[in-house]
C-alpha cells in the first residue's frame, strides 16, 4: 500500500444493513478494497435515521470491523443519502455574451456556481447540480458550449435536493459513533457508479436500486442523469406480506423470502414445501413454495408498477435502448429480472459492482447488495476536496484475516424487525 495513494472510508446506511468499505486509489487501475464489513442496521426506517443511538452503534460496529481488516484507523467517512424525500428540481440560468466573446470553461464554471448559490429551498439542501444541456440564441441541445460565440447563453440544470434534517440525523449518528461526516452523496447517484458502462449511459438506461426500505429510480440518457425518483417501498414490504399471508414471525418470513422465495409463482415447484418450527409447543407449519412465490409476485408487481410509472414520468421511456439495470439487495431474488421484464416490456439485467477484489472478496462482495457502497467508494475516491491524510488517523499492522466461516456469518442477510409495524 503506497503512501501517496488516497484512502477513503464510506458507509452505506440502509434500512436493513449498514455496509462499510475502505478503499485505496490505484493509478491506472480499478480502486482496491482494503477492508469491508456488513452489519445489521438499527434505528433506520426507509433510509431515514429515526434512532440516533441505535444507528451510531451499527455504524461503530461496521467501521470497527472494516478498519481492523484494513489495518487503519478511520477518522472521517462519506455516507450514502437514500431517504425517500430525495427529489429533483429543474432550474434554467441565462447569461448575456459580450459581442465577439467566445464561451470558455471559466464561464461555464461561474454559471454552475451561480445556480448552486441562487437556489432557495427552505429547510432543504442541494446535493448535486447536474447540467442537462445548453442553448445559445436559437440553437438548442448543445452539450459543450465551450468555443462557441453568440449573444445569450441558456443552461438547463437538474438539482437533487433533500430535507436538511436527513443529513443532520446522519451527522449526529456519525458524531456519536466517533466519526466526522465528509460529505453525503445521493443514493440514486452512487448506485449507478459501480454497475453501468458508459455505452449504457449514452444509449439510455434506468438503474433501479431495490433496497429494503426504498426503491430508487435513476434515468440516464446521452451520458447525463435525466431523472431521479425514490419509491417508498422495498423488500421489507414483501417480507411483511409473507408474514401476514403465512401467519408467521417476521424473521421466519425474511428467511423464507431469501432462501426459498422467487418472483414468479408459475415457475415455483408445486410439490416443494418448507417447514417452519412451531412456537411454544405448537405444531410446525408447512408452507408451499408455490404459494410463497405468488405472495411475493403480487407485491413485486405493485412495486414495479410504481417504478414504471416513474420511468414514464421521466419522459425518456421510449429512448432507453439499454433497458433496466436492477441492483440492490432485492435484486438477488430468483427470477426477479423476468418479472420486471414482463411488467415493463424492457430489457433487464442484474447489476453487479465492478471493482478490484481478490478471490476471497469476490466470493463475498460480488452481489448487487453492495452496488451502492461500491459506487459511493468510487465517487469518494474522485472527490478532489478531501486529502488522504484527512481520512486516516494512523496506520497499524494489518492482521491476518480468515476468510472462512466467521466472515460469511457476518455477511448474512439481516433485517430490521421494527418493520413489522408497517
């Protein structure tokens, strides 16, 4: 591990799991993962921190495990902001061009700074300003105005904003855990970073991050994020439906979904039955895998109807040549890509993070559940505002780490039982 390379720590605080990654910038290659962990989340509902103390304990545990593996002490972290209140705001800026003057990079930068400073959203914070296109005089649809002259420049921007309170609760949780927040980055932005190719962004693609508490939708076209929305439903409502439909405990419902569930009832085996242990002397309960699949399918159809509504609302539904890339923990469900293809009529693939990992890491981390965390790591390593020495307190001797059963146990899927109150 070279001294000059940037090393950052990132945390993806989800409704069900809290993931920490520590990565190093490797020149001319994919970033390298130095340490990682996944623990059960606590105190989080649909991406929003409700209980600061519980969230702080989960964060502390996740960072401690990842930093021990990396042999580093972490001081500051980047965090994924995935609350359901994330929204987009359109803004148009204009600027007169002096006669004979050619537009420069400095002009574009000044315009960008002006739009960020001019937006007034009481109680909210703007996290990203994304240029959509420029117009000069009567010529629209210009993506690079540098070197062009005219009399008036119009710039169309899309701003991603959320209530300031969402970040304040995250910041308080991190502070209580002993860490400082460097920056929050919107979840729908980071999810695309680790699963999309540049060709897909150019052709038009939708990233659907199917998480435990929320499902985010990000539409890209001609290499630009054109639309973003968060649907306030995720895999936990599927688990709750299984609990109610089968009259079982929530943890048993989650285990059923993960181990034996699938998204299409017609494809589930009719003769396969799962036995759930009885409670307090009651007889065990037998649940048909086909019945289980139909319960899952019914709720998934509702969720992806909402997702497709957002895709149509974006105005780019007929321009998405690369279809849908499905990621997040819910994307691991068997046959979910076929169901989404059926509901939307679009091509669908499951997106996996593309990163530099050793064989042991790949066997554990090559999952759509880690896509947001890897995307956050990629964005953080490119952040020019933070120096490496700001992130790491000190290096320590990296212990030998056993990639055997103990790690697999840590990376078991967890869920939050407070969602039984939904």
